[in-house]
């Protein structure tokens, strides 16, 4: 365990040295400052027009609707934009490690190859978790101060956003080991995140267009195999609104995808000569 934590710490420091963590922190801090200024200078009555109240005008209901609005205003962009930036940030970790000289130094240490992979995985995940938690907790605090509503539903989104990153990061690690290309790892992950996952989530509409059993079987197979980031994004939004998790299948199958990628990464990395 000590070796894994050492590699994790090294990965975290690598992110710091390349200003990755600082970029995350600056963006998050700027976002919190903007929301803080809005909440400090704009009254609740002036904020009401930004949401549809549907005839509800009691103070508690007005506050509740405004809180929902601001939660979604931060959670939805954070899930998409935060993961986009996170994928870009970690895509070079494995290829850089596999460069001549760097990998020789690492393998000369008394540490197993599986510990190296786990260390890289935990270190990258920790970096994203800290930044997501910083922004979400900050927004939760500002909303609580402004509207007097301190429910902790939004804090659960820290876990789901980090989990979505972990699933995609496991793919980046596997592709990085197979190809040593940060660009390929990054692009493949973006394709799954922005194209395949939303497309497969709405595959029922495609069935109606083609009405072909082979197409249905192919899309169903891809759906259950690939990570379901679109559904995890929906779960994240629902958690922020206090709805809870209505379906666990996307989380379970995505977790299995994560385990498969990490297992293959460890097996392939253990058999390669460097």
C-alpha cells in the first residue's frame, strides 16, 4: 500500500508541476468568485425572473426554485466541462511514464507493476476529486448563505462526477499502455464521452429509424459494454435536485468497464518489456 501511495503522490506532484491542478483551481475559484459577487449584490427579488415559478410565490418556494436553478447552473457544466478538462489533463500521464529513462527509473524501484498502475489511477483520481469537491462544496456554502437552504444533496454529485472520471480514466490508462499515445487515448475517450454515450442512450430512436434486428443487437451490445456517461450525468443532475438514484444499472455496468480496463492494463503492463 505504501508503494501505491508513493506513486499516487508522485502523480499528484506531476499534475502540480505541469500546472494542471493550478488550472483547475483557478477556474473553480473564478467560478466561486462570480457566484459570490452575484449573491452578494443581487437580491432574491431580482433573481426571481430567472426561473419560472408557475404561480408559486411563497418565500420558501421561491428560494427552493432558485436553489434548484443555481444547482443545475453549476452541476451540468461541471459534469461536461469538468470531465473534458480532466480527460485532457491526465491523458499524458501514462505515455510520459513510459518514456525511456522515466520508465527505467520507476522499474528500478522495489515496486510491482500493478502497484504502479494503481498508483497512477489513484493519483489522477485524487486530483480530480479535490478540485470537484472544492467547487461543489464552495457552491453549496454560497447557496446556503444566500438562501438559507443547507440540504446536502448537491454534495453527492462530487462522488458521481469523480466516478464518471474514474471510468474514463481507466480507458485512458489502457490505451496509453497499448499505444503510448496521449492524443489517441484522449480522442478515443472524447468520442465515447461526447458521441457514443449520448447516441447509445437514445438508441430507441435509432431502432425506429432502421427497424433492423442486427442494428438493435449491435447497439445494445455497445450500450451495455461501453461506459454510460450520459446516464451518469443524468443521475448527477437528479442527485443535485434531491431526486435520488432511480436506476443503478448504468453505475454497475460502468464500474465493470472500469475494472476490466484496469485489469487489462495491469496484465499487459506486467508482460511488456521496457
